[in-house]
């Protein structure tokens, strides 16, 4: 299984600032994704992080608000820009992992952001 | 459109069996995942079904019928620690579309 590390695990951010979340995987993976989980809600896909090219964003999410980098097959960052209280959420990195035992999708431990 | 439905809440007794249903209508399908999420924690992987039938893993089993757009998660010998949210998610080329989750409360 893939081991995924996210940083920061938690943060309290001031309104109007930006924060970058890092996601490090212990093995090379083809596909990496970023999700958001707002309080009391299920997970929603923000974007697919593409290695060496621009991320692919889902409806309702734009690059100016959530710029994403993916410089290699083991690392990605998500920036939450110009934060407002509505951005208070858990942000989760996930990877599609293929193995002889089967395919699965793993999640990092999440980054819990509170915007004040 | 994309739609994944599961019950919002369920209650069961310690030691019993509970079945959490999930129905889906999606534009693409690579498989169906079940995740468990305890309050304050990230989701953890429980099961993955890509073919029809039952997959058993210890106390947890998951069933899939692609023709019916239906899955269920079966939890046996319930323990208090099984109180959590259970998320059904359909994969489309690795992208997951989640249902709203089922909050399971296990009572003594």
C-alpha cells in the first residue's frame, strides 16, 4: 500500500491569506487527486494533479483559487488562495495505487484548515 | 448526471449484523469503494469491487451488482468501535464520486 504524508496536518489561517498543503507519497504513482471535505459533508473532488502539466479541475473549482503543482510522481501541492471562512475544511490528497494484490485509492491523513 | 445514494443514519446493536446499501448512477465506472471515517480522522479504505459479486474481508463484506447500480457493505459481529461514517464512492478513472455517507451508531 502507498503511504501518504500531508503537511500541515492542521492550521488556523487568517482571512485573505493563502496556505500551501504538501502531499508526499512513498512510491511513484500515476494519479494523484485533491479532495475537500467541508464540515458535516462528504468528500468532493477538487482536481486531478497531472505530472508536468496543469491540473484538471472539477466543476466549481478554479486554478486561481486552488493552484496545484505536481513536479514529479511522488509529490504534489495544493494552495488555498485568499482564504475566507467558507474555505474551512479538510483537504485530502489521494493516490491511485496499482499492486499485484489489486488496485485501490488511498488517502492522506488530511489537512484540517480553519479560517478566522 | 451523477448520483450516489446511501442512508443518512443507521443504528445497530453490538454483536449484530448491519447492511449499508448504496445505489449509484454515474457516467463512468471503474469500480466501487467503501471507506470508513471516524470523527476527526481521514477516510480509511475498506473494500473495492470492480466485478459483480461478494468480496469478503474479515468482519466486512462488500457486494456489487453493476447491472442494478447497487452495492452494499455488510458488517458482522458489530463492535462499538465500528461506530463511524461509511462512505460509498464510485471510481471513474481514479476520480472518486462520493455519496453523502452513512453514520452508523453501534449501541451496547
